[in-house]
C-alpha cells in the first residue's frame, strides 16, 4: 500500500497549483520551495496518541489531487532530514465514502522505502513535505487513480536511518582460494582477479568477503546495493559504482524490483554492511538467453555491497 506515495506524486504540475506554504520551519530551502507549489487537503483531521494508529476523519465526498497533502499531527521525535531513510505506517482511505481500504498497522508491516536522497526529492514532490517533519508526525497525501477516484494515504513516520555508502564490517579470513580474488579501490569499488583455469560449478556461490553487523536479510526484503558484474573471463559488463548509483533488489518474486534468481537466493541470510561474492550459474541467471553484452549460458560473477534492507 505505502509504495503508492511515489506514484501519487509522479505527475507533478507544481507551477499551476495553489501556493500553500511550507510544511515545516526546519525544512531545507529547496524543500520549502517545492512544498509551496503543492495544494493542501482541506477538512481531513486525525486524533490519537502520537506514534500510534491515528483515527482519521474524512468528510464524505472529498476529492483530492495528486501532490496534495495535509499535516494532521505534529510529531514529537527527531527531525527528519534530507538523506534519511524513513519508515512509516500507513492507512489508505477511500475519499469518496471515507472507508478504510487498507493499512499496515494491523500486520505491523511499515514501509521503509522512503529514501530522501537529493535525486528522490527532485523526482517525488511529496517527499519534500516529509523533510522537516518530526518522527511520530502523521501526514495525509492525496492519490488519484486517473479515473477520478481519489484516495487519502495517511503516513505516520515511526523511525529513520541512513543507508551505508559501502560495505562495513569484519573482513572474512577464510575465503576459499579457488574463488575469484577481490580487491577494492580506496572508494570501495571492487575489482577481481580470475584464477588461472577457473571452472565454476553448477551451484550458486554466495561467499561473504566482509561480514556486516546490520540486520539479516530475509526472503521478504528489498536490499539496497552497490555492485559490479563480470563474466568468467574477467570482462566487466555492469557496475553501479561506475554510475555513482545504487540498486534496489527484491529477495522475493513478484515485487517491483525483480532480479535474477541467483541474486534473490544469494542475498538471503546475508547481513546489512556485508560485501558478498556471488558466482551464479546460468540456471539461476539468464539461462540460454543472451542479455545485452552477456552471452547465452553465461556464469555471472558479482561483488555486492549490501547498504540497507527494508
């Protein structure tokens, strides 16, 4: 449910909306400028203990627009800043009849995909409303499905953290000598040396190189990673390090960040902060299908830094 926040702010037309002022005096000037271009939702209110599921009142027949918002409860925790990853519990309300459609409170499944990077703040106007709020605040956001049906998404911000920028933890001392040898540049970017006569097997290898001290990744997570990939002859075919970016990758099937099976299986059981060497056989990669510069039936080698998991 909460993943719709980015979607409901994706078609911004801030230049044609009513100036509604800043959501917080502590927000950055860039965030303030963006928030000034967003409409406020009228008539919606919330009561209840801060940090708990609020009771939300919505007048029946309410119509809301994308990129509309209302601060329903001021928080009493730490101030949310640019660069934070925020976890939020959410309630989805049908604006027409004020009925509750879904929520994350019941099953305690908060959404931690709200990453307030500079790029995301530019791409998702509503994220700028969050900057400067305090934890335990509840904020309503408008979402229109394109057919005129309106929803109100009420988020309560329950925690915040910062993603790592590279693997951090303890070096693993007993890495098998017959695996590709990994070295790192000063910035953390990995390189590999393929052993002479290297012949990978038919099974997945997921060898930690640095053991992180963060949470353990499950088969229901999305992991945030930096990575580089090579063929078994040492040819690099991809690297998020070269792009200066990260990748969100699901450890389960059917999510919005789908990756190959070898990645899904290889990430489970690892810990945030770890660097992992993956050797992925074709059966868990792209099989007998050519993929860009990757030939059919290729074994793939990746070095992956796990920066966060949500």
